[in-house]
């Protein structure tokens, strides 16, 4: 009977192939316990050694994406990608010090647009979920006043 329960759950736990993965780097070397990856519709982070924290972000919920490369990051061949999302637990997620950051940035941008088109999600539909619009108040002005 227990075997039958496991088989029913396995249909929901099948993973999609990972398109990219990397670790957070220090001085260009992958010597941290922070791992990042994404597949065709989700971004994953796994942080920690003794206490681990796993996070999953649906890519169609990303509102904006930004690439940041400081002088120090350029010297060591890394960069950071910032995802601004409509997710409550991670409204702004930093993918820090990764190799080939520009390539990852472009790939994520393309996949995000594809996911949003497939799910027919418009930016204005998610804008209020990120907390930018509250009770008819836009930029500090209340409608009708």
C-alpha cells in the first residue's frame, strides 16, 4: 500500500531539465554554499550548508530584470542579476556573483517573455500584486480628489 502512495506522488515530483546552474562566487571561485539554477519555467535557489533554504520563483511572475556589474565583479569575470517579482516572499531577488552574468540575463529575459506570452499574463495584471498600487492610490494621489 505504501508503494502505491509513492507511485501516485511521483507523477507530481518529476523535474524538468535544468537549463543553467551555478554557484555564488567569491573572487571568481565557486566556493560558497549558494546554488542557483533555472529550468524553462522556474528559478531555484538553494542557500546554506547546516541550515538550508530553498526558494522557487515562477518566471512568469517576474516584473523586471536587471544586470549589475561593479568594477570588482568585472575584474573577476562575474556579475549579478536582479529579479523584481510579484512574489511575496522574494519581491526582489539577487542572483549574486555568477559567471557569464550577461548571458544568463539575456536567457532569463527571453524565457520570462516566453512564459508570460504562453500564460497570457500582462504586466498590468500583476502590477497591483507587487504592492505598487494600493486602494486606487497611484504615486500618492487618490482618484477623485
